[in-house]
C-alpha cells in the first residue's frame, strides 16, 4: 500500500429532484413541513443545498469523520484503512486546516496541512519522525468557499463523473425513512434510518448487509451520518463503518502550534 497516497487522499475518508410542496398529513416524525422532507423520506438534493448554505452562511464548518474497518484475510486490495479525518474551514480569515491519522497502524501516522495567506504548511509524523513541507498556494476567497461547498457535501450528496454521466455518492444511495426524533449536541433532530444500499463501493467489493442513520436539524443542516457495510472482498469478508459529523459552524480556525517550527524547518 502506498502510505503517502492514502494519507493525502481527501474525504475518507470517509445522495433527487427539487424540493416539493409536501404537506404534514401522514408524515412521520418532527419537522413535517420542512422543504428537505419527501413524505417519510428525504429529498436529498434539497437537503444538501440547505446544509451547504448553512455552512457557508456561518462562515465555515468542521467536518469530522472516522472509518473503522476489519478484514479476515491478508493484504486486501483496494482497501480503506481505519482512520480519523478532520477538516476545518474559516472563510473570514481565509484559513483551512486538515488532519488525517491512520489508526490501525503499529506506529502513529499523521498528516496535517494548514493553509493561510498564500501559504500551505504540511506536517507529517510517522512514529517519532517528523517532516515538514511548505508550498505557495493561490487561493482567493471564492476558492475557499468553493472548497468548503465541495467538502460540506461529503456523506450527503457528492457528485461523481463516470463514463460521461454524473452519479452521486451519499444518502441518495440509500432509502432513508423517518425514525422519529433524535438529538445531537442537545438539539432535536429528525432521525432517518436505512438498511438498503444501492450504490457502488470499492470496499467491500460486494455489499451483503448495510445500515445508515442520518440526523437533520429543522433548518436542514446535517450534524451526523453513520453508515456501515459488510460483504465479500478479495477472498475474505470486509466490514466498514464510517461516521461523519459536521460541527463548529462559524468558529475560528486556530493557527496550529507547529506552524512556526514548520516555517523554520523549511526556510532555505
């Protein structure tokens, strides 16, 4: 496995129609008149728009995701290693910070990247070894907003171009149905669950069982999505559980403690 390719991959990590006029009659669960509801299901296209606009209007958001994976064979390919991923955007200050850690390795493997004022600083730690890199980047405020909009779709409705056609990864690959009221961070949510997955996955290669749970605030912001898959993969059985959380809308991204050391280490 190419460790650098895995570490530098973004978004591991980690899914039609316009909103209609749905009445509350016969709709199960909270927020029956929300534009992102489609009867007892979800209008995912409307939901992702309300979610993304909420993050942009707040001036930023943090995406946190974890992937827990198991395999009962040896050296599967392709593979998604267990990992933690966190990405934070701060539009007002033009800052972006991302941290990705492989959690199933014998020694810590962590990649961090911080972008501000035309500069990208990178810190990579493998065990006790730390390496830094510095690059010039050209990112306008529109570029930052575009990147935020793209990442805020993760887990919900991410467009993919395949064979000249646009398909979507996310909740559109499920059939989420209302499952009453939930709670995230002390706030009421509408909870949706699904046990039928109709999408393409690299890991596992064949999905035999799957489940998903999504929470939605009344405003159409999605604070949490949990998904899991199990099935045959590369002469074995793979299980993958991915949790995605969105939080800290409008918070300031702090400058990492290692930034000054990174600049000193990369000065010619």
